[in-house]
C-alpha cells in the first residue's frame, strides 16, 4: 500500500470510527475499542519492511494523526504499539507465532506495564513485582502494579519482576492469567477511557512461554528509545490541534487575540522543527543509539504542548471555559502528557544526568 493510500485509509477510519465518539471517550470514559480494532483490521499496526524505518515512521504518523482528534485513543495506540515492539524484538518464538499476529490484526490488544520499571531504573521507585522460581522453568509472581493502561479481556501486557537473587525478568502476560486481579482506575482529570487498571498479582503462574527476557536490564536498553519515540507524536498531534483551534478563533471579539504573546505561527514553527527531528529519528538505522536525542525531543515536546494548550484556551476565551469544550479537553490532555511516564520531572532528571555522563554508562534512568 502506498503512503498516500495508507494516510487516506487512516483519515477515513478516524472520521468514521473515532471522531463521532470523542465526547463519550472524554466525558464518559468510553474505551475506543471499535477504532482500535478497525486500525488492526486495516493493517495499520503491521510492519512494512519494503523501506528501512518505514514501519516505525508509519506508526509515528498513526499516533500523531489520532492525537489530533483524541489523545486518549492515541495513548491507547501507543500502549499497543509498545507491546507489539516488545514481542517483535524478543527471542520468544512462541509469543511471536501465537500472540503477535493477533496484536497486529486487531484481534488482541496490548499494554505496556513499564511505568513502575521506568521509575525503578531512574532511581525513583522500587520494583513492585517479585518472581519466585517454580522449579519447572517458570515463576510465580507476587505484588501490585498501581497503574497499567489499555487492558481488557483480550489484552496482554509486559511486566518486570525481581527474584530473591536480584535477577530482573521481563514477562508478557495475558489479562486472563490465573491469580491476576484488575481494578479499574477512574476519576482522573482526563483520559478515563484509557482502560487503566491496578493489577494485583497473587501467585500468578508465569511459565517460560511468557518470558520476554531473562535479562531485563539489557532488554530495557534495547526497547527504551522506541518506547519514548512513540510518545512524541502524542504531543505533536495535540499541538497541531491547538494551532487549528487558535486559527479558527482568531477573529473572536474583534481579533484581539493578535495581541497575545503566543501566536499560531510561533507554535507552528516550533512544531515543524520537532516533527522533522522525530521523523528523522524514526527512519534512523541507529535509533537504539539515539537515547539522548530521543529524551531531549520528548522533553521539548512536553514544553511545547503545555504552551500550546494554554495559548488555545486564551484564544478561545470564555467559550473555552466550558467543561466539554475542545480547548478544555486539550488542556487536560496536555497535563496528562506532561505526567505520562517518563513525566516531565523524570525527563528533566534523565536529561541532566545524560548531560553530565557518558551515554554508554547510562541505563534507562541512570
């Protein structure tokens, strides 16, 4: 499928399956299942190896275009594509044969489960899951993950657990695993349709068929850049939506918004630069070695997103100060994006560390 045809197909699916449901997703916490399934059925999660880097570029564009309409749905896609990456880059052939096809064609969905490990590797938290060998090559998992997003009956997610010998192992688990109990987390300022759950592990039996890697520390280094890169288009799409709002409302009250310090053209200039760098990284054969650049780009996108969301609110005036208005939703989305792991505080720490140390000696958070 040509790039133009692929974009048109995505545009049509957004128009039919997503745009009519944005208010329900935002205000009522509706999970965008129909949209997520439609993308898989259309082959938009699948990789295209005909051109180096094309699959990553296409997935970045998928997230960005979705975020222009609904950040909740784009966030769910990010969770899903992170899961696709985990399985696709692992050595677990059973997961590749039995689970990966369903993730790609929309029959299954995936979550990340790496919020806690990301904080652990940054020295911000401890690992919440413990793994005890069961004597048969598998493990029994115990503990609680406070928040894992994009979960449901036909969903899988990654988790990192530590043994008593301080070995850290990565698992890819189905939500139906015996001993796993989920409690939905709601009441957030925004993105309640993200299917976020607290996951309690009560002696969950995790056989070797569910092991992504016996060496979580090395595995994290392998996937960390793509994990962060797929977050950047969330912000790019949101900034673009804010710019559109500002332009549409520029004439309100005699056009007095022209006197505000932040204008659409200022945001657009910065957006173009960030987008260009993002797509260059997406097709780079050395993406895994671009950790420092990916972190800087993610942090810069956070700051631009917050600036754009506030500017759109000011341009809209009192009309934006309605709970269900587009600018109000995007303001809430922007604050979610700033707190998405790695949060803006987390990112500031990582960037400071990387500026003072040799990148080769720095893990995902050290």
